[in-house]
């Protein structure tokens, strides 16, 4: 009975598993042996192999479907205060292969330039926006088809470009064959100069766009839209003038001692730390020491209707003004009070390089309690810097010029720098501002004071 029961169930198993060849080769002796096992074991044993084939086939189809699905690259989040920007350029075009994390686009904001990197490796299939378009966070930018780089290292565009010249060459080689029987070759050559003449005309016209910025004196005008950073800078500067009660005080500093110290130790510092010793670190350190006696310089006014609260700080974040092609930026040396002169100089050099390379981030420029601007590197003799709100003061450095000065009753030629301190008179009185600037003067004219704190 058990044997018959097993035989009767086999056709059902064959139908479910579509395994007719396997069942046909099964002998009667096998059926008698199977009768000793439960019927469920028989079904699972016969159905196991075909089912695994179906699973493998389905998984292969699924993987292939995923590999051909394009990935949409979106505008990344830039900062809490930034929700949109201008797409300045695509670093790659349709058909170009990109590696994972490779930069593919640049978005300009009112503070920084944001790089868009490829989330996966693949080939760009479609650009969804145009350059100079305004884009918002989360908006679709482009599509990438995932995949590896072409084997030959040549993109499809390059292959197509190679095929076109080959096709053109084939046409040229076939044309002479058809004209070879003709006795007159001059007629075939005669039309040739016409295309050359046509090619020369665009070549003659091409210098016209290059001459668009015409020679000075032609009474022509050009209008160029301001970039987002320049617009933001203009807005902030005007806001500072309208909000702060700005006043500027000046003084002259004899740079002899600081220049001598730098001359003696700059090579040793460079050899030991790889940092070029400049003047910014000394002025930063002098300002930090002076703030201990005049803490209002490092404070700010906050609150509604122009502010009703004074915020005093026990740390110093120095904003360093750096000129870039797109405008003035002020990256920050954080906790400058805890750094020595070499550490401050190293931090300033790193921020300056990032600013020139367009790699500054929002974190690099957020905050700041005091600003130092060195217009002397451009030859400025003296000027009145504008306060970087909500800060209270900004120190302006200028170029060093040799001047005759009275030293112990004698006239000597000394290197003199004019320094300027613009301060918010709402918070800082004239006495405090002048005291602060004089202390900086004393520290710079005798750098040993910085070590002694006097």
C-alpha cells in the first residue's frame, strides 16, 4: 500500500516541479525504497533542484534590472541658512564616465561654493538643469547610469568621434574612384577651394567675439550680473553702515623689533614646523592680550530693535579677511587664545589656501568675535575698515613704509605701519578703543611683552 501511495503521488510532484525527465528515469526499485520514507520527504527531494534553478534565474534578472536603473543626483544640503544657489558649471557632460565621489558640478551660494560629488561610479546620461539656473536643496540635477569605466578607457563620445572621421575618410577614398575615369581632374579640383574659402570666413569672423571686450576708449558698455557672494557682501556692508555707530581711530607702529625677530627665527620655524612666519600671528596675539584688559572689544550687541543685550565672551574667534576672485571672505581661526604664534600662523595659512581654492565651508566662516584685515599686502597706506556685524571692532593693517622718526632726541629712519581700529561706538567708548590700540602698539614694538603679558 505504501509503495502504491508513493507511485500515485509522483505524477503530482512531476507536474508541480516540471521535472518529467527526472521522474521518467526513476526505477521501480527506487519506488519501493521510497516507500519507507514519508511522502513529504519525497516531495521536497524531487522539487529541490528545479526550485533552486528558478530562484537563481529570478535573482539574476533582478540584479540586471537594478544595474540598468539610472541614479538621480540631487542638490545636496548646504547649510541651515542656505536653501538655494546658482548652478555655475557642470564639470562633466552627458556621456562622460565619473568615479564615485568625483566632483561633477559646482553650486554658488551667497557664502560659499558647494561641490556636488557623484554618489556612484557610472556614466552621465542626462542633465536635468542648465548652467546659471537657480536650484534648491533636494532638486534633481542629473542622472547617472551605474557601471564600470569603458575597457579601452575611451568614452562612447570619443568612439563616436573616431567613427565619424573614419566614415569621412571612406567617403573621400571612394570619391576619387568614381571620378578616376573622368579625363578632366581640374573640374573636380575646382570646387575644392570653395569650402576652403567658406572655412576662412568663419575663421575671420571668430576674432569678433574675442574682441568683445573692445579697446579702452570705444565708449562701449557691458553689464554683468553680480554673483551671489558679491550681492551678499554688498548687503552685509550696507547693513553694517546702517546699524553700527562706526568710528575709526589710528596709530603708527614701529615695526623694527618685530621685523628683526621674524628675520632671526623665520628659517628655524619653517624648518621645524613648515610654517612661514608672518606678521598676522603677532597682531592676532597682541589683540588677544589687549582684550584681557578691554573685554568689550570681543563682545557684541544682540537682541531685537538693534539689540538690548551685551554678550561678553571668554574665547576669541578671529575672522581673517581674505580677498578672493569672487569677493572678500572672512574664515575664522577658532579659539585663537589657546594657540601660540606658530599655531595661529598655520591656521591662517590653511584658511587662506582653502579660500583661494574655493574650498571653504560654512563651518569655516560661521561666527567670529573679532576681525583683522590686512590691506597692506595690496599696498594700502591707511584706510577705515568696516565692522563685520555682529562684531564690535575690526583691526586694519596697512603697508610698511620707512619714515623719519625721533628716537631719543635723534632722527632715525624706521619702518612704520599705520593701523586702524574701527569700532561700534554703541558698545565701545573712545577711551577703551584708544587704550586697546595703544596696547597693540606696545606689544608689537616690543614682542617680549607678549611672553611676559605686560
